């Protein structure tokens, strides 16, 4: 869920699935196939594959966002295949499939990006394009918010978090400014936090050599921490080999280096152990044409692996 995902535009509610054509060219399911969309979102990718499944086919969709589940239901309700939508984190993929009586599947897809509707949802507090409560929980059942972390974490731990998950070299300075600000009053909105980071970096939004907003990396770091994103991804990647049928495939679309590194290393390790017979040697990236039509795709990287 990278930098491109932090933009909100006038069509924010309309989510365009990334690398959809590329996936359709490379993944071919039998009509009675079983697939899992580990991040169902609004159902765009699932619809692409589900429309080719017959009555014997099964499509399982997971998501922690109840609104995404609702949107996906309407998108997929007329498919011929059996559709099972579950509100759960993809780290629980094994348990969820077991509860459905499903042991092996043909295809597992995980698009790690945020939905446009999530970015446009002021209640989630994911974007600095609007001043909203500093929450960042994709799943409101989680207890810790971004505001909790920003206001309660000591300076060193906060700097380490911003550096580890945001890869921002100015993390210590940003943490120092955050702690200094919160001594006067708590940071409770995205606008407050963005302003503090801009001040720490001496750079107002939209100024400087880079087009990236000064607060982008800090927001990314907090979102990753709040939602345990990397830990959950590691659990998903470790579960996948045991769930795929022979010749089954897994595809993961990542949006920043932290995610992509985990996927790359997992696929490589499984190939070395002869668990995967084939993997993409290099990540597949969107064409210029796709990026022109969907700006959020510009940082996407797709990796595919096949079970031996």
C-alpha cells in the first residue's frame, strides 16, 4: 500500500483493479476452479476471474473492511459460481478455508493496495488530503489507532517506527517535532500530523524536488503499524504453499519495497526448496498506458509463483 495510494481524487469512490489484463493473460482457471481473493476490495479482480467460473467453481473473498465486503457482494452477486465472502484478515486464510471445508485451491490473489473508497473515507483517516480523525484502522475492530501511537509512543520508538515502516531518513527529526507538538496538545487529526511533519522537514506540501508529500512516509509507517500489515503478509505467504493444489498459482501485487521484499524472498525460498516450480524472475509492472488511466497503479509490482 504505497505512496500512490495516498492520493484522493474526484473519482475516489471508483476503484480500478490494478494489472487486471496482465493477470487475465497469465492466470487461467478451469471452470470448476477454486480461487481465493485474499483482499476482495470492491470485487474488481474477483469479477474478472469469477465470470469464467461455472456453477461448480468457487470464489472465496476475504477482507477486514465490512464496506468492501458489502460492495463486493453487489459486484459479484450475479456470477454463476459459488461466492463466499468472509470478513477476516488474510493472515487467517488457512483457518477460514478449513471452516468452509476447502483444503486446496487453484489460485490465490492478494492485491495489497488500498481501495479508493477507503482513501475517500474521512472516518478511516488514511489520507492527508482532507483533515479527518487520525485513525488509520482498516478494521475498526482493532484497538490501537494512529492517534494512540503518535501521542503515546516515546520519541525513540516513534523514530524507529517511522524509519522501519516508512523508510524516512528524517525519522528522528520528525519524531522530535511530533513529541514537541503533543506536549502542548494531542495530535488527533490527519491535518495536524501532516502539518507537523511538513514543519519538521521545512517543506510545505507540494514544494521541493519530489512530488511526494512530505508526510507520505510517516503516514505509511503509521498505517502499517496500526494494521500489522507486514506481520499479516508474512503469515499469508507462509500459509499459501500448503493451500495450493499442484500447479496452483499465487499472485501478489505490492506497492512499496517492504511488501515486495517479503514476497520476493518468500517466493525465492519456496523455489529453492522445490515447493514452487516457477516464479516471476522480475516483478511485472503496469504499462505507461495503464498508469495514465489509473495513477494508483504506478508503484504496483506483481509477482506470480506456481506450486510444484
